[in-house]
């Protein structure tokens, strides 16, 4: 659709597609089984790991984990399978796993991992 509208892409690194990967727990829901509606305990519904194309400014892939206690890194194999040779990955420390980095090294041009810093705590 963006191509049809003539929207120009942002190209941070010429010839490469920049992709950011991050996960988030899905919010709780009130839609529960009737027998559980009276209880105050709500289960975690799961985790979504999303891939954001920085050049096109859209989320183009979502990897769902039904078990909310499962680590985001459980999606690493699926993430690598969906990459192209010219992709550049930007991800946080949750993806700094040797097996994942080895797979990335054989598949993509560049990968970058950033550590999240709490700047508000540093300014106190």
C-alpha cells in the first residue's frame, strides 16, 4: 500500500532493511470462562514479540507465545527464519543469546543489541 501511495522509505543504512524486535506481555482480559469470573486471580494471557520495520514504520511480523512465562527468546528460531540477507536487527538484551547470535551471523549482514537504560533514575 505504501508503494502504491508513493511513500518514500527511510533508509538508515543504504541497501539494508532495519528491523527492531521487542516483546510485550498481552494485557489481561475480562473475557474469561464463566466458572472463573468470580475469582480475583487472572492468568497472564501470553506474550507478543513484534518485528518493526523502521524504514516503512510498520509492524510486519508478530510472534505469539501462549505461555506468558515463556521467555521472548523462544521466538528466536522463527525470527531468524523470516530474515533476509540484507536485514539489520536492533534488539534489546533479551536476545543476547549465543545460539541466536550465531544463527544471525550466518543469515544477516549486521545485528545490534542495545541495553535499555533508565535515564530517569540517573538524573535523580
